[in-house]
């Protein structure tokens, strides 16, 4: 190997400049020589470097290997448990005192515990490997500015490979396999959790798909009433026009007479994410801009809009009767009720869906039909439908 210096000799007290080498010199060097050259190019002086286990195969080394591998295996098992729980654990709501309620309430703790322990064990295993197998090293490096040249970059890779040799990772198959399993299962679980919300097909089921149809629809023609929540599941309180003062707002839910006496069905109608509706009574002389295609959806000065924010699904039900705006407290989106609940502030970009309502012969508010557009945040292939 030939080296040359283009800089003048260093003065006393100055750090000497690293040698200048050519590409041909680099091609002739061994990995160990390249690693040593990397130190020189970086102005690094290795004062002390000693492996933790100079003699391979000792009992102490095997104990350290098993200790590190144990953490990686625990991480892999926890990642596998997280994956299984995320895919197969029952997560749909079950009322208290019913069969399956305990499994339902344990879903989030199990998901959180398995995911958290997988991360923790993986981190502990990595730290344990560094502490137990990385050599004791003391180095001094001079600081320089600017981008490294091609030789420095190539020698850096050799330096990293040499570091791997110093830590003896190449011959520790147990640690490599356990770490690979832990990282692989954790990454798989994380990937599935990340893409799972995007997998649902909004077109599945055609016109009756869950994202198109809400409990306000009546496939068999049964009347759907507007019902208020009294705090008692079995108590049915229907809404009349005279129940609401001018400027007032009330949250209502769908109700069918076939549901009376069936608390589970009544509770499901209230728990569904797309059922809450704001029933608002404007002043009779209040000018209103009607959205094209939704003429006649209101009943006089009574208007019904979905309570679910079109940004991220929070309850947009803080109604200001002076400004006629419905405020979403999560991200401050505001919807102007007098202009078909269009967004006038915040991150929401679409109006709140309007529920067509009328009053039946008994004097109760009823839904004419379901919303004509999906409720809540946007999704792929979303569009209005008649």
C-alpha cells in the first residue's frame, strides 16, 4: 500500500492529517486494513479495544448468549400474541352482565400489553447484546466539518463490518435467529395494525353495505321515529315539534316499534357510531340556504344533521344558536347550519349529512328515509348516492 501526504507536516500540538490514499490502494486492502484506515481518515485514535470474551465457547459466553436470546424470544412470543389478539380477539361491544362482556373489556388491555411488552423485550434484548458482547473501546476523534469523500465512505462500511466481527455476531446463530424472529413478528404485527383500517371494502354488500346504510334506514318499510336518550335504555321517549324551543338543539336516535321491550336492540341503536343526529329548530324568520338535491329534507324550521364530524368522526354537537354554528371540539371544525351545515372553519371539508324528516299523523318526528350520503369521515370510492 502506498500513502501520500499533500499537507505540510503538522506543527507541535496539532493533530496530524490523515493519509491520502487512492482508489487502487483501497482495492488492495484487506477488511482489517480498511477498518484501520477508516479510523485514520476520521482522525480517530483507538486507545483501548478488548473483546468481552477473547476465548470463544466459555460458559460465561454461553450464559450471556442465552440471556440475550431469551429477551428476543420473549419479544417474538409477545409479538405473536399481539398479532393473534389483534386478528381473532372479540372486539365488538357486549353489554355488561352478558356472556362475552369480560372478553370484550379485556381486548384493549391485551392488545396494549402484548404490543408494549414486544417493544420492551426487543429493546432490552438489543441493550443486553450491546452490554454483553460489544468490546470495551476507548477512542478519541478529532472533529471536522464537511462531506466525506468516496474513500472515507467505503472505509466506513469496512469499519462497520469489522465492528460486527468484534462483537462476534456472525457466529451467534441463536441470537440472530431469536432477534430476527422478534423483529419480524413485531414488524408484521405493526404492519397489519397499520393497514387493517384500510382493508375494509366500502362496496362490500352493494347498496346495503355497512358504510352506505345506517340504522335510520328501514328496509321493511317500518316507521323510524326520532327518539331522545333519557338515560334509561328501556324507556322510549319520542320527539314532537313542540318539545323544542326556537334556537334549541337535541340529540336523537332511531327507534322502531318492533324494538320496544328489546333493550339490546335499543342499546345497539344508541351505540352505533352513525346514528346520533342533531335535531335543531331555527327561528321561523331565519334565512336558510338549502343544499341542491336536499330540498324538502327539513320540516319547517326543524333541521336534522348527522352529529358525526366529517373530519375524523368526533361528535360535532356544540351548537351556538347565535351564530348557527355546530362546533367539533376535537379539531375545532365549525359547520354553518343555516347553509346546509357546510364547514366554514377547521380541517373538515364536507358538510354534515342531512337526515330527511317529517311529522307523522300522531305528531311525532319520523325519518323519511336514510341519509343519501355516507356518515362520518371520507373513505376510498366515497360519493353521494340517491
